[in-house]
C-alpha cells in the first residue's frame, strides 16, 4: 500500500544560461516581453545544467522526501533520457514499476533559457509523455491512500478513469490540473472537481474556469466552492495564496527569498501542501510547508534540487496564515 501515487509528466530538462539572451518588449507577446537572440548568431553558453522535470516526477520527489511511500506513473521512451528519469526517481526512493515504457519515439525533453532576472523561456517537446495509455496504467494492480493528478496532457479518458477508479476504491484525490485539462471547461471537469479532496490552480486559471473577473476573488471562491467538494487552493503568484475549505478562507503571503529561476515552483507548492495535509490535516501548516518548499526550489536551478526533506523547512520564517475572510 502506497501513501500516494502521482500521475503526470516526466521530462529530461537542460537549463542554459547565457549573457546573449536579450529581453525586448513586444505587444504581440502574451507576457508583453520576449527573450531574444540574433538569428544566425553563435551565443556562448556560460552555464549548462542537466536535470529531470515534469509535474508528475517533481511532485513524487516532494512526497518521497517528506517521508511518504510514493510511486509515480508516467510515460517515457526506451532511450537514454527515459532511463535517466527512472534512475533519478529510484535514487529518490520513488517506485517506478508502473511507468509505461515505449520502444519507439523519444522521451519528453525541455530546453530552458534562463535570463539573469530569474525568468525563463521553455522549449518543450512532449514526446512519449503525451502517450500515456489509460489502459496501461494498471489501476487494478495499484493500492494507495491518495492519488495525485498533475498535468495529463489533455488526456480526458485517463483523467476520468483515474477519478472514477479512486472514487470506487475510496482513494483520496489531489490534483493540480494542467492547462489542457482546464481547457475542457467547468462542466466537463466536474468529474474531478466534485470528487477531488484537494484541487489546486492559480487565480487566472480559476477565474477563467469559473467565468468571473480575475480581480474579483470573492466571486471566484463562491463559484469554485459550489463545485469543489474538498479544499480549493488558489495560488496568486507574488501575492501568495488563498485557500477555502468550504467554511473558512485562509490567506498567506510569500516570504522574501533569493530567486535563481522559477521552474518547478508551482509543483513544489502543490506537492508541499498535499504532503503536510496528509500528515496533519491542518490547512495552515500545509500552506506553510507549501510556501517553504516553493521558496526553496526557486533558489536552485531545476525543479528538484531545492525540494525540502522531512523536517527541513529551510531558512525562511513561517508565513503568517490568516483565516475567516
């Protein structure tokens, strides 16, 4: 019996840092700013870091380091990158026997350009990560108390089967759904929202899903509390987090910490929250570990290097959690 099993993406990541990555404002860019380099040029890379990522494996490492018996379900190719991912998970004491290994294709791969301001641009190749077969996840062979669903690449069949299996087997569900899952809309996602014990997303995602104004936080919570059976966690970037348990709303800010790059911060927050809630059932403590875990991850290059171990809350003071808003 596992304490928790994660289902989600698994990638091989390479981080590149160079002085030639220039920022330029561009009105057509979704963020308003683009990271550029001259076409046809050769730019010297000052720093290169190879690691692994993907929401499923990132969360699994947090759970394992927090002392939970953990397994991870994902999809990789039978190549060197897939083997590297599985070897790293094994070193972290995460069970990998439920992984789908495909003889053809390539393991998911990301190239991340890091700017000196700690922001980054990611070139993402989904590869075999998007081919996780719902029939091959071996639900009949797994036993767990919790199931953590991360981004499933828009695989609705897998999402639905996982949720219904968990419901039928009295397995609790935590989820930080990806953009492709959220794109299905509120009605189609009710299978997850109405059965999930912990649902996590950012404010922009929640507002879009609920169909309300991004700045109207109270309306977002009113809408989400109607469909989320359990705890709803809404991250707010540099403004912190707000959490509803259906009775109270908890809020906390973000402690000051140095930022090297932000990859994996969201995964660290989500998995940190779920880890502590499994352990104590205390929302305030869950927010504190989630915040500490995310704050630690952004001080390192890569999404796993800064993940905290059990009992290690890092050098940051505990955030103040306020309730009853």
